[in-house]
């Protein structure tokens, strides 16, 4: 089987499936995906062909490409991904952008709650080397992946602590509390497409709002003067999350849309 035949095994020309095929072949052959067409007549080795066909079968069975390749691009980083972590989505980059746009001190203290792969915390650290950044996760194997990603990208000043939301932080105060928490309702139809990813990182009670409420309501005890809480949420939760912020006494509450034009990030400032 040559590269052209391998690319054509799944999906129509110009489809997302074909793009995934190219990324998979890049991972297996170490040929940049942009160069594959130029080398379309190159024949795969038996080992490469077997690995490619087996990987396609895993994807067809519903496994994310990132679990197959073990990595996922996010921001400017290539992150290690395992079944203990969610696969970072492009829309979460809006969360990073929103924090970077805030007017913060040069030595700002930031905490990323439920860090997963470390995507948000490490992206912020890669852009602001004077910030004091802490990342938490409740699940030790997940936190270990985030630490591996920090080491991979030489972002060793980020502090990692294990525990649920604010529990491991004692009485520390932060200029920004940022999080991409679980926000999907257990009965949401989209869950069937996410069956291979850890449910604990996806689903929350109270129609997906329970963890968002905890972070907003408890966050006030951990914010510096004029500090911010910045949260990712579902495309249809913007109004509900704004209401939670306002009822908790936050000011400057607003929602930021993602690259598809959907409500994705809501933030509020604790002005005392």
C-alpha cells in the first residue's frame, strides 16, 4: 500500500476523515502531513501499514485520534494525551485568550482548576513567564500527565497540586481563577460521541451547572482585590452562568464567544 492508497482508505476527498488520515500517517511515517501528497507513491513498510490499519480501526470504533497518537496540539504546544485526560479542544484556546487579555499585574497569581493535560495552565505559562501559576486536578494519574507536559515543554515553574477544586489550596489568593470544568448534563445527546473520554471530566449535576456554581461561589474566598473568575461552559449555558455570577455578587460579568460563534467563556470580577 502506498501513501495515496492509505489516505483514501477512509472518507471522501477534502473531508475531515481524510485530514485525520493524514495526521495519522504523519505520526506513523514521520513525514509532515503537508508533504504526504508529494510522496504519494511512497510504499509503506509492512510495519507501517499494519500500524495504520489498526489505528484506523480504533478511530472507527470511536476512539479519538489523540488517544491513538498519544498527543494533541493546543495553543503552541504539543500535549501528551492519555485516556486519563480529556482531549483538549480548539475552543478552549478562547479560555486562554480571555485570561491573556485581562489587565493583570506582572507577577499575577493564577490557578487552573481541573487542569487535565495542563493545556490552559501551560499555555498561560508559555506566554507569561513572570506569572505564578498553580494547576490542580482531583485525579492523580491525570495530574501526572500534566506534569509530564510541563517537563516536555520546560515549563517547570508551574506548581501542581492534587485535590478537588479549592480543597488543596488552603487560604491562597489568586488574581485569576480559571477552569474548564465538567459542564455537560448526563442526559445530553452529545455524551454518546464522548464515550471513550473520562466521564468524570465531562458530566456535572444540575443540568451541567453544579461544578460551575461551586467554583463561582467558593472562588470569592480565594480572589485578590478585583480578581477574576474565568470559566469555560457549554454553548447554551452563557445566560445561566452569567446569572450565577451576578447572584454571587460579581461585577463586569460578560460572555465570550468561541470560534464558531457560540457562547463559550464567561467571566466575572470580584470587586470588594
